């Protein structure tokens, strides 16, 4: 009975999350029209991303919400390659060093380049990488699915990351926007291993090249 009640509780949390986030996913925070992205556009020095960022202090609670601004502040040479230095505008701290290669989006971290999102890709492609401080196994769950975002209906490739057998990170990639959405999961401390909930969510709201 306790197990059934626990899974019903998690189901309600998930349903509430889907309903509450739909507006943030497909509409701009300021109510303006989405920017039109052309096929040849790509982030460069000076590009800014505006995200709707949400975090939960506990499962089932209301989300805390803020607007986060990322900016490609400069181009840095690391490991003999050029990378865009992406910073959080508010704190002026590095979020990541990013660039694209022929097989997808990469970041420079832990003194090496690591793939973040594979692209082009096929559903169920897998790859192992270093992400968020540790080794993570990713599986491509969707490829070029056109979805509504704050910057219009764009094709997104969904990459799902697993650590120790549990989904920890989910990323949605677009070749012109790069990181469009990002979910991060966290274990509920007072439940047995295996019960995770959405800890943070981030949705693209605007991009200025």
C-alpha cells in the first residue's frame, strides 16, 4: 500500500509539472513575438540567451522562477581549439565553454573536450561523456522533433543522461540555438534510492545573435 501511494504521489507531481510548464515552454516571458531564426545563424561572440529557469525545493512544491541570461562573452583557445566562453550575465561566472563539431555540440571541461549532444543523430544512439562533474551515459530519445519554444517552433534533438542507472539530465539541442531546454533530476533524500524528481528546468525564451 505504501509503494502504491508513493508512485501515485510521484505521478501527481509529474502531471502538475507538465501543466505548469507548458506556458513557459512555448511563450515568451515578455509577451513579444519570437525571433525568427534563419538556417545559417549560429551562436558567436556577443550572442545572448534568455532562459526561464525554475527550481524546486521539494517534490510537489511550487517552482521558484527567475530569468537567467547567458552570454557568449569571448572566444578562448583551450586544448588547441577555439571555444565560446558562455557566462551567466548576472554573476559573470563561466557556465561552460561550448562549440560545435561535425558530430554535435561539445563543451570543454575537466581539461578535455566532451560531447554534450550528438547531432546529427538517430533515435537510440548512445554515447558516454563527462557532464556536470562526472561520467554520464547519454541516449538520443528524439531527433529533430519540431516543438513550440520561446523562439518559435524549432526542431529539437532530445538527449537523456543517466548516472548510476538513473536519469539525471535531459537536454534538447537545436543547431542554431544550442541548448534550448534542460532538465535536471535529483534524488529524494528520505526515500530509498531510485525515487527522483525534477529539480531544475530551463527553457529558452529569446536569443539575440
